[in-house]
């Protein structure tokens, strides 16, 4: 299977020269859930506000350091924008230092005027991305059974959705369709989990479901309510002083995982605020990176 690769730039990180590549998710004129409206990408201040053509950006480790696992990184932004640098490419380059191949997802935002059904647009792109990574596994020396997701904030909501929902929304039945969209592990950082008051991030809920979402829709997209025995192992990390997305979101998901007997690990740090970053973290919050590294090794990656 061949997909066009667009070489965007070359970056230098941790002594490793890496080519950043972009792979479109959908064949031309076959993007599902689209009205066919012509829109253009809009990027400002390291945020993307319009995603016209969803894709995955590829970041690869050196051949000597490749540990044969992959991570789909899903940026946050409250479903209104994508913080594709601080919770996208920066995390991708960190995953490279652990020996993983990272793919940053540029997914359609539910507020896009081109979407026919707003609430499933991001999920379609996320499912397609996981399938695409598995289809491309031989090309990047990845074990197709070691493909996980790493989502921050609203990206954590989308990442957890990929782990709990079993319905395939991708629709396009080409050579990629046959692959599984369920991740093998999940890393959720400051994730949006519940869409119900009083612990919901209201901006994410309104952008995903609209301002007049019914209880049925809120329950349908509150991911902790859909955990099953088949939900993959999950690492959750949050900060107690997160005023945007209360840390109880992670607690709800962890509790649901343990009730189903899923391998889960929860770390709530006293400080760090929302969307814990790679740098400038206070005291114990700096431990989140070695925790992640150790957790992946425990899983055998």
C-alpha cells in the first residue's frame, strides 16, 4: 500500500536528525462525513483552528533506538483548536527519545462547517489514523500489536474514545479498512472524560455536542461509562490544581477501568495545572516523564 509522503521540514532533537512527514488520512474525494465545502487550514500562535485535510505527521527515532512501538499523539484544544506543538510535535519528539515512532494527529474539529455529523468527525479521523499506522507498520519497523494513543485534554477525550467504542465509523472500505482501530495502550494526560456537570469541561462538551446536548448524548460521549473488559491498559496523569479539567475526570476513568479488571495506573500530582507540559513543571510533577517511560517498559515496549 502506498500513500503520498510530503516532506515538510527537518528538525534536530536530542542529537537525532529526523524528517517530518505528513500522510493524508483519506483518499481524495472519499473523506466521510463531509459536505464537500471548500475550507482552508488556519494556523496561528502554534494552534490550528481549521483542519481542512486531516492527516498524521510522522516522527521517527533512529534505527538503533527503535523499540518497535508506535504512539498516535492527539493534541488538545477543547475541540475548538489543536495545540499541535505543545501537545503534539513536542510530545512526539519525546516519544522518539524512548524509542517509539510518533504520529501526530491533525483531526477535524467538530465545529467545522463541513461536517455533516459533528460529534463523530474527530472519532472517524482517530480510528482511521490507528488503522493507517498499522497498515504502514512494515515501512516504519513497527509491531502492529504495539500501537497506542497519547491524548492531552480534549485530545485525551478522543484518545479514550478510541479505546472504549467498538463501532467502526471510518466508512471508507479500501485497503486500510481491514485493520483494527482499537489501540493497544492508552496514555491520557489531563484528559476530558465526563461531559456531565459539574466536572465536565464545558467548552469541549459544547464544541463536540452543541449547546443543547441531551443527557443521552452526554452519557454516550462520557467515555468512562463505556469501559469494557476489552479496553486497553491505560496510564492516567493529572494535576490536582487543574482548574480547567478537574482531576476527578481521571479518577472516574481509572475507577471504571479497575471495575472491569483492566491494567490501569493513575498518577495525580499536587501541581502542574492543565495539560501538563514537558518543561517548567513544579517539583514532583517532573516525574511524569520517567513514570511514562517505566510504564511502557512494564508493558514490554
